C-alpha cells in the first residue's frame, strides 16, 4: 500500500522508497520505521505524518512513492 492511501491514524511500517531514498534520509526516515498519517491538507496539500516521535510534512508526490505495510 502507498503512504498516500494510508487512512488517518493507522500505524504502518515503512517498506520501500528506493526512488526517494536520499530525500527521506534527510528527514531521518528509514525502512522499518513506524509511521502514521496525522492529517491530510485539503486541495492537494501535503500529508502530516508522525515518525519516531516527530511530525513531518510530506508532499503528495513523495508520499505516492513510499510503500508501507499495516501493523
């Protein structure tokens, strides 16, 4: 499942993000991290996600390339 499709407040684990690995390492995100979508901005805005106790805004194009599995 893509991160973009993850429902609000559902915990998942990061599986794969090969195309955007360098970008996500800048945010401190790694395969195996637990993630949840806190909020989705309207009108095509970013997703606010919680990872490792921090909240990070990710654009929809980036979230579409991240694969997750439900916990």
